[in-house]
C-alpha cells in the first residue's frame, strides 16, 4: 500500500522559516505532479504549490516570493521551503502526489501542522 508522509511542521515566529518534506513509499507508478496544499481552521483546503515531473512549478499568489517547492522524482520526494512566514500561513499542510499514466491516482499525506505566531 502506498504511503505518503510529511514532516517538518512546527511552531515558528512570524518572519521565520520552515522546510517541509514529503516522501512516498511503496509507489510503483509514474509520478505526474507533486504538490503542497494547506487547510487553515474553518477554511477549505487550498493549493499552495505544485511541481510537475518536468520541473514546472506553480504557486498560489499568497505565497509567491516566500515559498519554494522542489522535488526529486527518483526519490519520490517533494519539499517546501517556507520563508518570511506570516500568521496567516498557519494551517495543516498536506502533501499531494498524482501518479499513473492511463489512469491517474491521487495520494494524500495525513498532514503536518504549521503554526506561525505573531
């Protein structure tokens, strides 16, 4: 069974940095896209950043210039470097992996909590 696990969340002061990591295990499918989503209390889950197998990246407007996504397809791992964190970045961050060729399957991690204090 495929497992997707995030790590790196925690408590940080505003202006600080955190680096999130995500790794997938027991995945034999071709990875198409990896990404990070987040869900703040009382809000819907939203996309933060994505990266394709070809290395193309996309970012939410709210984090452009502050967060950087990177990935290692061979290791089935994706990372999110978060700088200049703001209290509004507080959320549970989820790793997302879309895999497969003819049939695409989406995998989610259980999430890691990021709390930014003011």
